[in-house]
């Protein structure tokens, strides 16, 4: 099956700093990738759709200037959380579609102190 | 947009019993219904899916049924085992270019040995 990797798996940062999370499709190309946020014991909340070679599409309520998304190649999308605050602490998961199925990355646990 | 309701939020069963999780969707155009299993701190993994041209699909101890008229679909797990304990998410999506699934809120399944 298709494999999606994510890096880092966890990160702790100070309030006010920026954090970059990478999402890679390892054995297939993905013109579109998706970024989700998941709070403890809650469902996956779609944040944005990352489009290779064009601007990302953000869901309502998600600040595009705070969550910068870059999809520079067919196998890599990055999410940068800028000026992070404790309320940004969460589990961030990316996914990429292969045929009709979404394949998820292992997730990144972000803790902002 | 699509709205997916999932019930129950928590399900506790004894090992060997069956477990049933139900979902309803709102958009009659949805045509693809995957189910994901997510263990604590890990990525969601696709366990089974069904398309709108099929009423039932089975894979060993797992089965999914779809009622297009009523717009609901269900996950059935028979002979449950402790390792089945996890959070299960249903999703519904429309295949329009790169499809975006709408997830249910999740069901926490606990299988007691």
C-alpha cells in the first residue's frame, strides 16, 4: 500500500516560535495533501488542502497566516505553525489520497510551552 | 456540505461479543464510505471501505453495510478481541477530483478480556 511519512513525530517549542512539520508520500505522487488537527478524544478536523504548485485551500476558521502550507513537490507538503501558542498544542496529521483511499501520516505531537 | 453522525461515542463489550457502530450521512451524492481504526497516539488506518454500488462487504471478522436510501452505513465486528480496542471513525465522501472525506466523531471501542 501507499506510505505517508511525517516528521517530526513530536516537537516541544517555546511560545512565540515557529515549527515546521513535513509530510511526504514515499512511494506515490500526491498533487493534493490534507492537513488535520486532532484534539484528545476528538475527531479529525480538516485544516487545509495543500495543492502542489498552487495556494492551499483553508477551512473556515483556520488562519492562513498562522498555519503556512507549502506544497513544493509532488511528494512533499509542509505545515508551519507560526508564532505558536499553548492553544496550538495538538496532534497534527497529514494525509494523501492514493486511488480513492486516504493514507495518513503517523502524526506530529506539538506541545507549546 | 456533508455531515456525518456516528453512534455510539463509546462502546464496551466482552471479548467474543459482536460490536456494531452506526453512521448516517446527509449528502446523497456521497459515494465512498471508508472506516478507519486509530489506536492511541497513532495514525488512522483504513480497515474496510464500501462504495455506493454495493450493499455489503465483508473481510474476515469485519463487515460493513450500506443503506443508500436511508443514508446510513454500519461497521460490524464479530468475535471481538482485546486488540480490537481503539477509536473507529466512519467517513463519507464524494469523488470529485481528489476527494475530501468528512469524518464522524469517532467511537471508542473497549473490548474486555
